[in-house]
C-alpha cells in the first residue's frame, strides 16, 4: 500500500466497565459479548476496508468506550493483526484512550511494545465531588498514579482529558483541577465544555429542569482554562485542546483539516472522498455482518461541495490557524469584518482567526458564517 492515499484510521472499542451519565458515544458493558470474537471481527474489517479503499494509514487511534480495559491477551491479539496490515514505522502517531485504574505498569509496558506512542487519559476532574457527579470510578490519586505509570512505561506522549461546567462544579474546583493536571506534567491537555447529548442521563436531567445551561459560566470556565494553561507553556491550538510545543495531536489535526478518515468498529464513521458512511451501532450485529460481508455499514451519503465548505468553516474556526477567507461568501465576509471590529477575530494574511472571547463563542460565530 505504499502508493495508497493516507487516511486517519480510527478503531472503536465499545466496552466500558460502567456507562458514564454524560457520554453519548456508543458503548456498553461487555456482558455476553465475546471480546475475542469482537477483536477478530475488527481485524477482519480493517483488512477488508483498507484493501477496498486502497488506503494507507497515516495515524491510528483507538477510542471508545474504554480500550484500556481490554486484557493484555486481547490487546496483543488486536495489535498483532494490525501490524500484519499496517507499517507502524510509517505512522505519525498511535493513540489509545485509557481510563485511570484500568492498567498497571505491565499493561502500560505492553502498550508501548505493541506500538502505542500516545495515551489519552480520561481523568475529567480531580475533585472527588465532581468525579462522583460524572460517575467516574477512579479517584484523584489513582488518576495521578496512572500518569506516573505511563511515564515509567516509556509512553512518549500523555494527554489528560478534563471537563468543565459540570453540575455543582465551582470555579475553584475547575482551577484546582487545571493546576493539579499541570503538576503531573502531561504533554497535552484537552479541556472540554460539558455538552448535554441526547440518550444520556445528563440530558434527561436538563430536560426535567434538574440541571440548567449557563453560557456565562461556560465562557468564564473556558477563559480560565485558556489563561492558566497558556501561562504554563501550553499552546491553545484548538478550541478544546492545549499542547506543549511539538506535542499537538496529529490525528485530531487531520480531522480539523478535513483529511479522509476510516472508522472501524460498531457506530464508527468514515469519510472517504465525498462519501460519508456509518457502521451499525450494535456490537452483536456488527460482528455478524463483518463475518458475512466483510463490512458493517448501516448508512452512507454523498457530501456535496457546499457541505464540505460548511464543515471546513465550522472545524477550521476551532483551530489557532483559522480559515481562509476564500471559504466565505460576500455576506459572511462582511460579518467576519464585524467580528474583527468587535475584537473577537483577527483578519490577516487572507485568513480569519478567532481571538480572545471569540474562541469561547466559536459555535455561534461559525453559525453566522456558514
């Protein structure tokens, strides 16, 4: 596949020990699912799809779910199959999502041996009260220990995922969490504003009035993260992402730039050329369909030029580089000038970049420009 077009390769591992009340991704407890059979199906889909679309992976990302809860035997089985079809020496990055307390030093060392170069830790908070609200199973101490374990195992890059605007979370809680994360010296920190997604317990609480949205709190917490993290040497290179110099996520940058991506596993989405498809969101059906057909697509659509333009605006505005003005029509260009006059954006070198408070308002600003 040396002459094949590069793609971002994503593998969805749907298993979780416990379903968190805020998470809308397709996931479930293992239950009666034969994990070995699932791994075999995932490897079979990878072989079939990579061959069919004549694609060579540029990055590899294992998300979920909780990939780190796979046993060492199942991890070795999966990566052994991946090594047979992918030249890991040509990959820019191999990321695996992990939860604290789902791995020990031996498993972390195995991950490194298998080719993982980056681990994204779903810590979310260091406040016991906030961790309880989020339904997390680990403690703050276990979270810190997990970072130390990854360092001891020689994992080159460690990301910490954090969340803000959690019900009951104070500004002091959020600042304390940020400062504790910095003390652990990660290479990258993702700071996500809680969103209330359908089919989650948090969404039901919002709909019932038990919880409420507060855009002022969202903006205040966002700007607090921006101030603290940038003052401590992190580059704010995307709305929710901060990195030490040279430590940006190559895989995620590919999404924001509009590169082709191939998603494998139940519920995974792919965009190859102008075709966007999604796999069936049911693990048992996924396994059965893979063995019967070699693929598990449930739906597909063709994206036209206008759909791509709108996505490039929405995603590009999230990045520090912004978007080329050529993506905007005349009316949108006029609105961009207004955003610049209000101090929310900067226009230079033919590009529009959001700055200061504008970065906290990326979604409504994007809506005004598409």
